[in-house]
C-alpha cells in the first residue's frame, strides 16, 4: 500500500525544511489618527481614493482602512452616489 502524504508534501518538488512564511507588516489606517482627514460625503476627492475606477468601494484589505472607518467610508460613498456627487458605476 502507498503511504498517505500531506498536501504540502504532494504539491511541490521542495526538499528540506519547513516553508518560509511571508510576513507583511500591517499598514496603519490612513483615516485614523490626529492629522487624518474627516470622512464627509461632500468630499469627493477623498472618497474617490477609496473607490475603484469601475465605481466599486475598495475593500479594507487593499486600502488598509480600519473596520470602523470602512463602515463610515461606505456610508459616505453611498450617500454621495445618491445625490449624484459620485457615479454608481462607470463602464
């Protein structure tokens, strides 16, 4: 009978020790802190930094915005879309 292999062993042709884990330092939130800009639905220049070119709100793992500020940001973007300061989508 053949020996059962773990997924790590069966994937690559690596020989030797354990895999090196890639560690990325967590970026700090650009909207928190003493000199951070205030999130306002009328500030389209600030909001457009956190919206993709297709008009979608970018996830916090890309923009490194903290959870609380991400919710505020989403609310401001949606409000700005409602009153036509930001587009809902751009094709």
